[in-house]
């Protein structure tokens, strides 16, 4: 998306009519790309994409429900007379047991009026409510500032002098060892994002990049806004898939050897997103393995009458980062 929700909320019909022709054309191109991408997302279903059937809209599910309804209607027509007779019998039996309106009112419990505070309660976190966050505080070793370069509406260059910070987050990473400096240690980088008001009146925000990882994993998003850096993610992947450690053992290793406390959910998400990030490399790996001249041959022998025969079988397999088989070539 070229324009974020923050940018769209600032655009009005009056402002668009006052823009110069060249600026309006460039803005129209951005809106056109965003509109096409939004339309493509709206048209995605379980039949034309990798989305699961549970994500389809209730009124857009074209399955065997219509056939089932037709069969049910046929059964209802066949048994319609019997249902009518049963209804009349049930009505005659329960007619004498009907209660008067006064008795019904006495039998029903009285409902308490809702508190007046619920009507005036605002959505979201309430004032004075306790917040939740990371309990472990790590000293910041570096800072990175992200400023918007150009105005989204008029493409005018923005100066960082007038920018204001609106959000920030921290990323924990590892610095790997080399010959000159052995050992590894943790780093904590604070990323600060700024917004700038252009002379045209539009406020442009610099936001972290975020996108769908792969068309095979539409529910996994890759984003710059994350707690685990690439070096720490590589260590977690190594512990899980090279050292065969469970999520709990990986968490224990990070606490004991690095003094880093992160949740099992963060470790789990890091493994899945790391696997999704390398999915485009799998096609190159499969092609390289299939074109390789090195094959592992397995010959299984058996006897038919007095003749000794054997079956030659060779296979090349490639396993993905998440542990699933992505290629198998038989020869």
C-alpha cells in the first residue's frame, strides 16, 4: 500500500480540488495502485487463493448447502401432512396449560437496570488501568531514527528538523564473534519513528515496513517492528532445528546462557516467520538438487525362484526450515 490509513484520513474532497494538476496526478497514481491491491484482496477466497475455507464470508460459501436445502424441502413436502396433524395435537394438549399474562409476568424474573456507567464507557484502555509489557529491561546500546523523506500527498521533500516522534520500539539482536573479537553479546537498538507536517498541511508518518511473507503463508506477516533481531532469530532457528531443542529448552538456554527472557510465544512466532522468510529460496534449492550429479542409491535385493534380483532406488530430498518436505526426486 502506498498510502496508510493515517494518510487517507487526512485527505478530503476540498483539499483534492485545490491541489495543483501535477501533484494531483501523482497522488491519483498512488490511489490507483492502492485501489487495485484492495480489490484483489477483496476478491480472494478459498477457491482462487491459498486462504482456508473458514476465512470465506458466510454468504459467499458455495458448497453443497443448496443441494441439502432442496433435499430438505422435498422431505418437508412429503411429510407435510403428518407435521400438521402433530401440530394440531400438540396445540390441543398445551392449550389447557397456557398461563395468563399476569402469571407469566410473575414467573419471569425481574431484570436489573444496567449501570449508567456502561453507557458512557469509552472503548479501549481505560484511564488508570494497569498496562502490560516486558518485565525485563535491557540497556539500550544504539538508537536509530526514521524520518519521512517525502510528503505522501504532494511529494515535496521533508526536512527532519520539524519532525516529531510518535512511536518507538526496541529490537534485541546478537553480534556474532570474529577472530579479532571472540564471543557473542546482546545488543538493544531503539527505533524511533517520526511524523512531519508538510507545508501543504498533510502529516506524513514514517512507518515500519510490513508485508505478507509468501502467497503460501498469507497469515504470516513480515515486519520491521519486532523484538527479535535477525542474529537472535538465526540462533533460535539453530537451537530448534539444528540442535533439536524444544520451545521450552530454547527458552531455558536463552535465560541461562544469554540472560535473555522471552516468551515461548515469541520463540514460536520467530521460528514460523523465519521459515516463511526463506520460502522464496526453496525453488532455487530444489532446482540445484535436481540438477546435481550426486545421488544416494539404495539397492534392495530379493529372490524369485532361483534368480537373485534387486531394485535400485535413489532419491534426493530437501527439507524446509520448518521441517516439512519440499522436494523429493526419484530416479
